[in-house]
C-alpha cells in the first residue's frame, strides 16, 4: 500500500502542470479502484 501511495504521489507531482480536469479524472480512477477492491457487502459505512 505504501509503495502504491508513493507511486501516486510521484504521478501527481509529474501532472501538476496539467489541466485540473485531467488530474481529477486520474484521481477518480484511483479512488474508484480503491473502493472497488475494498468494498464488501455491508462495509460501505466503514469506507
């Protein structure tokens, strides 16, 4: 998990000059993937 967060941080630093909608779409994909991986029926309130 720590390695993935470091990778995401590096990508964000590289994307800091890109338009906000492009960065937002990238972050949306990361967060959606996280929730899809960790979601268990009945666990939504914990997330």
